[in-house]
C-alpha cells in the first residue's frame, strides 16, 4: 500500500504530486518569490493540466508611519 505521508527528502515529496511536475513546482515558487510582500499567484488549470501561472502584484497605499 502506498504511503501518502510526505517524505523528508524533496524527491520523495515530489513523487506524491498528482498534477504538478517538479519543474512547475519550481516555477510556482519563483512566481511567489517575485511578487514581493503583497500579491497573488493564481494557477490556471485547463483540461486537467496546469496551463498558466498568473501573477498579481499589489502595493500598499497607506501612508508610511515613518516621518520624512
């Protein structure tokens, strides 16, 4: 019987993935790292497969509490 608990090594964890390839996981991670402190990363799935990674970056418009 297959154990669905993640392995401690990355290779074991990646073998448990059902939809994403290891390369797609890296791209999602890169997208998350690139958006900064505010934003969204959306995964668009078409016909059961990841088709697009959509990035939405936001900027905080509240005035800074630091005096100029």
